[in-house]
C-alpha cells in the first residue's frame, strides 16, 4: 500500500512573487518559501490559483519553481501545479518539475472548451506521461474550471499508477467521501471547511489563505488528530471570519494577503498581476483589521 505520509498535513498554496516592475522576483520567492518552512507547514503547492498561474508564462512558472526547490527542496513536500490551457506547455512544465525532484505534479482540466471525460483523461494522462516517475494529483475546482470530476472519470484516471489522488476544491464535502471510496488520497481545498473535509476523510489540506495564518490551520489539523473537535471548530470558525473580512476589500484576495504577510513581518512579495486588482486606499483599514484578527486568534488558540 502506498505511503501518503508526506502529503498528510497543512500545505499552503504558494503566492506569485513580483518585483516593483511586475517581474517574477527570485529572491522574494526564496524568502517566502523559507518563511513558510520556518512556520512548520508540511509543504507547498506551487503554481496554482494562488500563484496566478493563468497570468504567467511557462518561463515564469519554471523560474518560480526552480527558486522554491533551491530554497526548500528536500526539506518539505512540494507539489507543482503544471496545467496550462494546452497539452504541450503542460507537458513541458511537468517534465521540468520532475527534473527538479518535486514530490508530485497537479493539473486542473482544460478550461474554456468543455472537453468530454475521454478528452480530459487524455489531457491528464499525457501530462503525467511527461513526468513518469512523479506522483500526479487531479485538481478538481469546478466552480472555476467549468468541469467537475466524476466517479467514472476518477476511476479511469486511477488506472494510471502515478495518480494518487485529488485536490478537491468543490464545495460539497460529500465529494471528499466519494473520492476516498475510490481509493484516492484527498486534499481538502476550500479553506472554510478544512475541519469538515478532514472529518469526511481528507488526509490533508491545500489552501489559498493558509500562508496568511499557518498557525491557525496547523492548530485545526492538530485538533482533528487529537480529537479536540470543539476547539477545532472554534479555530475553524475564526478562520472563516477572517476570510470573510479579507473578501470585503475591493482589491484582490491575494493582494490583501500579501500585505498582511508584510504586516506580520514576513517578506515583501509585491502585488498581483493585472487584470487582478491591486489594493485601493480604502482597503487599508480592512488589511489592518485582518492582521489584528489573525494576531489575536493566534494568541488565543495557539
């Protein structure tokens, strides 16, 4: 039976790191990777939604992953999201990720054109074939990709021995139970339901707000493992309140988070890439409130 221990735990989604001219900033990438390593998280999910992958070139995505691996490779679990909206670029990123020694690659289905399940399976298997010695994770996020994973599609994909499981960002917690029943390892995706996802059978979590408050998500995971569900629920509810406050800003969620990390004494990783919206002046009080809410919650629960 396959050992999934390296995937069990809290894995923050890694943010895009830019300099003042909007270019990928290699030093900021390394600084953020080291910052999160020091927080004690299990690993990093590089090049996904939080990494603004659909707004970056293949070369930029390679540069980011190279610097993450140079800083923390071998010290924590690294999953590289490699999907592009065409197979050739996705395969190139998959082969590159394997050459760097990542633990797994991941991919959403192709977006815009809604391919039939047979087409999605071929796309994923073609990507996997470009990294034949690396675990493969299906990324199910139907609310953005426009295509939902199904049990028959998962069953087809599990015929590929490199496919280990699903990063599940669909909202129904029930989906986690379905994928687990098929033998897949499941990462909970929606940050607002980490505790519920773990209860439904997820073995770990990958989340876009984890890096803003890793201490709180680590505590939720600890509470679940220790059977301290009442406290786990309290911490989860506070994380949700913080997320709701983040989403009250006019600027993009990741612009808010990057500023919060700076206020926490973390690295400056720049802003977000257009067409994502930067922070507006009226967002500053919200950012300050988020920072204070996180600080107070850590003091209370951790």
